[in-house]
């Protein structure tokens, strides 16, 4: 059976990562151009909280993925699962959870790095005011969306893995010639 503790822990970590990613989107750095005492324009940036929200979401999403993969033995280590629909569903969700996890991590990492980048411009600009570097709208939102999808797929993977493991443990032994055998019988020809 699937462990309620593992399901709850992964759910809490991934939901918190989702909330932090939404918070990072709402608190993105804004910039405006101002002029110093000498008449040189430069960029002034708002809060940097979005960067730390993004890093926090990235870390929590990584922790949730690690908990689920340790609990399911990363799907490829440990005792073999019996063939069937639960193993197939678990394998599909395993691939999808890693795909959505990687996309979410890349969005959160790129958003955090780009949000932390502040241009330091000074000088005289003949063609107009300087353009201040800012993060595009929606990068953290995309990370939040993929974090939510990762939450869905990692939870499904773990539940299906637990069902496949329970089916493998309760399968009756194969009987050959009156005794239980665990593999292919090797007899003389």
C-alpha cells in the first residue's frame, strides 16, 4: 500500500513550491529609469523577493521529487514489479513526472537568475533612455504550472508503483512438478 506519510509530504512540498512560484510571479522585479545629479540616466530596481521565492520553489520541488523517488526506489531499483496495468501506469507517470519536473526546474532557475540580473547603466544615451533588463511576464507562472503537473504525476506514479508492488507481493508462486520455483527450470535433456 502507498504510504500516507510519503503522499502527504510530497503533496506539502510540491504545493508549497507551487505557491512560492506564484508568489515569485507576482513579485517580479520592476525597474524604472532615473537621472543622477550629473544628468546620467540609470536603472533603479524594485524588490528582489521574487528571486528568493523562485529559489525556494526550486528547492522545495527538488525535495519533493527526491522524497518520491526514494520511496519508489526511482522505479528501476529494487525488486521487479509484476507486469500489468499498474506497472504500465506507474512507468508512464514516472516519465511524465520527470519531464514536468525538469521543465519546472528550468523555468524557476531561469526566472530566478534573470530576475536577479540588474543592469548598471550610466552615461549619455543619444537614442533615448536606457532599457532596463527585466524578467518577462509568465516565466515563474510557467514554472508554477509545471510544478503543479509534476505534483500530479509524481503522486500518481507513487500510488501506481505501490499498487504494482502490492500485486507483485501477493502473486501466487509458480508451481513446477510439485514444488515452488522462482525461475526457469533447468533439467537434463
